[in-house]
């Protein structure tokens, strides 16, 4: 009896030891990049007969193609990707004893293991003696589930909110299917975040996935020691250092600040955005690190003193357009710049000179002085405008932008049967809000504009009035590739001389960005000779839907309406409907529309062409 008891205890001990070893011996050790696993018998089916028995010699010498059969598409795609890495195999090599079969089996097992399937049943067959297509049927079996996760962070990163966000977004949760892809992703994100945020001594103390295929369970261990977070050291400059005073406001790096490569990227972007430099390199000098402080060197190479740019384009509203721009980007250590620009089109010729003076920040706070000469001949308008302006622009609260200005303008014009000239003098204001995502071929966005322009006889002007203008655009994407766009515009002139304001302050409707189906600025009240007179009021609205056709190409369907008038009681609202295409290209969104003026007795139509974003 006692001997049986000892035998029972001895056998029980052996069973417990075997179970423990079975659980512990299957491990994925990421620290040392070693995969060690007991070879559990894989339940694939291997044909006993020769796969090539009775196959013609011609077929035996053909290269084999694979057809994977698997119920989960993402796993099937991964198997196909793994098999594509095999060298070309011919059918003659596919017999029971050849290594080609084993190579395919190993590739399949590796591919499905990524998604937590450790015991697949694999069957390989050629369905015909005359075929070189190998059908690989994979029954995934039961997946491995995560039984528990052991995640621990040591070091200063434990209290770093930006760092801990990575662990909160971790997809390796208990009672979810094991994914080695998710495991490698969380490890890579941890290390990337550590380097980004200055934990240069960080490392994983433990990173293992213990898998027990017999129980289809796994435990994940991630123990990470971030160490101490480094800080920025002294900031030094090289190259064209005489311009350092001009860029100090855009520097977002100070000595003893916590290290962050995002700050380095932001400073580099700011330096390029100033328009001052052909090259601006911001890099940490890691080899000179002392006491956990990393020195930063900024190398500056200014742009040429004279930069000439040319451009050509086309839009239905103005026809062919050409531009020549002469830019002197960095006139002094303060960062002043000068631009001279000539822009010519079929209906408008414009020359301007602009002198920009940075205030607190060359990107977000600056003054500019501008002189401008414009000549326009369009429809019933002939207009020569000379203006002198001073502006202060602030963009501190992006995406808001505010422009405060004062304008002195002389205008000599012919509008319909009216000839005249006028001085307009007064302050003005522009407010803009714009954001869109993504920047290329935006799917969502909004754009708001508000403008106030004034002129007063008490300031020396010939007319007194206030012009108010506002516009709004909204862009939505009901599906990834479709778009819905709405647009609204409202303008009004008020004051004792509102109806006699010069043509540059009057409202007209029609064109690419107004009411399609009508020519550019061809709609407004008319004088007694039937010529366009312009209006003191303007309202337009538009709705457009874009439907995907093929990749990068959408069809557009739209309805526009609006009017420009001196009296809303007049019946001169125009409506345009039509269709078009939107084609996404590297140079921008190409837009072609065919609009019909359905509000007219004799329906006009216009082809509208343009390049640029929807919003």
C-alpha cells in the first residue's frame, strides 16, 4: 500500500514537471532576438503518395504558382506575402521527401503565427496532373488568446504623460487574440517615443511572449526602464550668424528644457517658414552631452539677396495668367523683406511693392507697407486703381488670422455709362479662420472670412460708406472618397454714398467661385442703357456633392444661386446647375465644371476650369 502511494506521488510529480516545462519552453524572446520553441507536432496533412506521379515532364519543369485558401483574408494575404519571398520552385521538386514542401510549411506557419494561430492544419495539392498551381489550404484552428499581460515602466517616464499615452493605446489586452504584429508595434512605439522625448539610456529589461499552444494561451511581459530624461543644453549657431536676432522669436528651444525632437522639428520648420534661409539645420550634438544635457547647434545659410520667381496658370475667370516675383528676403538683421510682383492676365494687370517689417514674431506678428497699381477691363468695367496701404497682421491664435489696415486709394473708372474718379480713405479689417484635413485633397474643413472696408469724407475721401463682407465654406466627407461642399457669401455697402462707391467696392456675381453657368462678374443690376452697374448688396450660395469614379477621380454635381443688386426686391436672382470632374494630381486638385444658367429664358452655359483646393 505504501509502495503504491510512493509510486502515485512520484508519477504526480513527473506530470507536474512536464506540464510546467510544456508551458515555459515556448517563448518569444525579443531582447535577444531568439525564437525558441518545443516542436509540437503540427497537424498539417502531408500526402503519402508522390505528388508528381504520372505528371508529364513538360509540367514538371514549370514554375509553381501558389493559390492560398484561408477563411481570414488578412491572414491569407500574409501567407501570400510570406510565400512570395521563396525562390522560384518547379513542380518537379514537389514530392513527399523534398525540402520544398517543408519550406512552404514553415513559411505558412510563420505567417499565421503573426496573428496568433500556432496549430494550423496545412494541406497542399495540385488539382491536376497538368497544372503547376499549388493549392495551399490552411485551416487556422483555434487562436492563442492572451491570458495575462505584465507591463511595467521604470524611470522618469513613469510620470511622463506623453509617454504613458503609448501604453494606454496598447492593444495587447487580456482575453484578446495574440497578435505578434501588435506586440512588435507597441515595442517599436515605446522605443521611438523614448528617443523622441530624450530617454537615451532606455531599454527593455524584459520583453517576452510565453505561448502554450496546447492550451491556446499566452502571457505577455514588457518591463521597460526609461532611465533619466535628458534636457537641452546650450544653443549655438554657425553659418550666417549675423541674422540670429531676426530668428530669436521663433526659437522654441531653451537651455534646460526637457529634450523633445518634436521641438527640434518645429524650430526647423519655423526657420524655413520665415522665408529667410536656403538651409537651416537644427541638430543635437550628442557626442558633447554632459550631465544629461544635449547641446543644440543651428546652422544657418541665408537665401540669395535677390530671388526671382515666375509662374503661369489658367482659370476661366481671368484666362491665362502670368506672374513675375522679385523677392529680397533678408534686408537686415531685423528681418525686413521686400517683394515686387507683376501679375498679368487677359482682364487684369497688377503691379505691387510690399515692404514687410517683423514685430514680435516674423511668422505671427508683422507690419507691411504696400503700394499697388491695378488696371482691369472686364465686361462693362474699365478701372485704374492706385493704392497705398499699411497693415498689421497677427496670427498668434491660429488658425485665426487678423489683418488691421489703413488704405488710401485713387480710382479712375468707367462703369457702364458712368465715368468718374474717387478717393477712398479709411481703415479696414480682415478676419480669417481656415483649417482642412488632410492638407492634400482635404476630406473635412471649414473656412470663414469677414471683411470691413471704410471710407470717410472727414478723412479726405470723396465718398463715405462702409462695406461689410463675409463668406463661409464647409467641407464634409460622408465616405472616404466622397465630398459634400457648401458655400455662402454675403456683402453689403451702407452709408450715405453706398450706391455711388467706385467699382472696386461694388458687387458682381458669376464665375468659378460664385454662380457657375454665368461668366465672371456678368450678373448685377444694370443701368438704363442695359450695361452692368454693380450692386450694393450681394448674396450667393452653393451646394456640391462629389462622387468617386476611379482612384483620384470624382464626378461633381452642383447647384449655385445668387444676386448682386441695389434692391433685394428686384427679381434678378440667378441659378446655375451643372456637373464636372475633380482630379487629384501632384500639383493640386484640377477642377472642370460645365454650368447651366437655368434661371434664364435662353439658358446660357459656361465651362469653368481651375486648379486649387476645395476649401
